[in-house]
């Protein structure tokens, strides 16, 4: 059921088997599996799934390579609703561990907001990350090209960048060290843009020169192109540099602050989990981009299946096998 301000009261006293925080590919997959296991679930989604902004999913098995991420998510939401899952558009502000249950405080509505609290035995954190984009003045025309031929994931879209003139937009020296030399597997025609945000050390400069990669430290004024296809950049000094594609590596924002009061084992900004997605808390699971692993839509969907399955196994064990009561009565 789609929950709104008007019908929230119908669910306020319910204790769900699991609340899934995030309605991206991982969260929807988890919800579908939970419902098909005949468990009760609520997906709370803030409406900013990373995959929603992907204009084409080139490497998701079985989908045409030009399928937009928003189409995948819409189909997933319809599937989840068809198996009677509850879904709420809201922002999770806090999760409190009450012992046997969790209390989840949600902000519902941007105006005249209300703050209901829902409860569940398990939590699946599937709220993901959002990529930081090049910080142009007023974010001038960044969104014209981001998600088209201006990419944020080398693993997803390296194939689309193969042997093209590629701009690499770095947020730190570490991002250059980590990404550029891997990017060269797909294309050696790399121009690195620092946007004037940081200094590049002399050893790294020398290494870039040895590989023939260009380094541009003058800030960018705007991207150039048309019809969502970026063709280059204009720098603040008026210089234009032609490009055929681009990769942004300026860090990410992790949507996990609602767990800040629960001590969980982490590595950097990522939550550490076991192979089923369980965090260091026995009843909190993390899936998709929030956990240590490969940030891919298809992987997130698999993560959701694993987490939901493990939760079902544990609840099934606790409840024990069902009896065929009528047959027992007949045999007396």
C-alpha cells in the first residue's frame, strides 16, 4: 500500500518484520523478496536514488542497453506493490535501537511536515550514496550532461569511454592516483581537471607527464555541448578544450546519518557487512552502495535478495514450522 499523510494511522501500531530505508534497486529487490517470503515490510524512500539519474543502464542483464534507470525503478516499485508491500515517500531522520525492535523516525512532507515513528524487527539500510559533481557557479549546465556522456562510474561506463578524448574531473590528488591509471585501460587520451581545488604534488605531476596525460588546473567556467552530449569545457580564462566524454571523481555523500547513534563497523564511509549483508549489529543489514563492495545496480539487486533471505531464515527459525491443525484434530 502506498502510504501518505492521510492513511499513515493505519500502520502506526504495526511492527514490521523489516523496514527498508531506500527505494533504489537494492531496496526494491529486498522488499520484493521479503513480501514473497510472506513477511511484512515497509520501504521508505526519499526519492533520490543514484540509479534514477542514470540515463542508460548499459550493463544490466536482460534489459535493453538504453533503458533509463528511472524505468527500472518504476517497474521495481510496481512489482513491490503487486506483492502488497507498503511504501512511503519520506526522509528517515533517526533509527533508535529499542532492543527487540527499532523505532524509525520519518519526516513526511516538505511543507507542513509530520514526523511519524514506525517500528520493525530488522532494518535494511539501502539509502545509497550520491556523487558530488563539478562545483561550477550555480552548478551551471552540469546536469545537462551528467548521466549522459559525463559519467560518474568507470566500472559502469568505461566501455562507453573507450579510446575517446576523456576529461577526468578530480576532487583530490588521491582520486587521480586511484582512478586515472585504471581509466587508461579504456582510453589513454586523458585530460585531468582539478578545477583549482587542490595542489598536485611534483611526483604525481611527473608520473602524469611520463604517461602523456594532460593536467589542467585552471577552474572550469562551463561545459560545452548540445543535446545532452558534452563536447568540451570552457575555462574561466576563456580557453576551450575539446572532449568526447568525461568521468567525474569528486567523492560521494553517504546517506547513512540516521544510523549515527548505533555503533557500526565501518571502512571509510562504507558499512562493513558479511556475505549476506549483515552489519556488526545482528539485526541491521546494509546493501548496495552503502556497504563495502562493488557499486553496481545489478549487485545492489543481488544484495537485496541476500539480506531478505537471511532475515526470512532467522524469523522462520524463531517461529518454527507450521502445524496442519485440522489434520491433527482429525487423527485424534
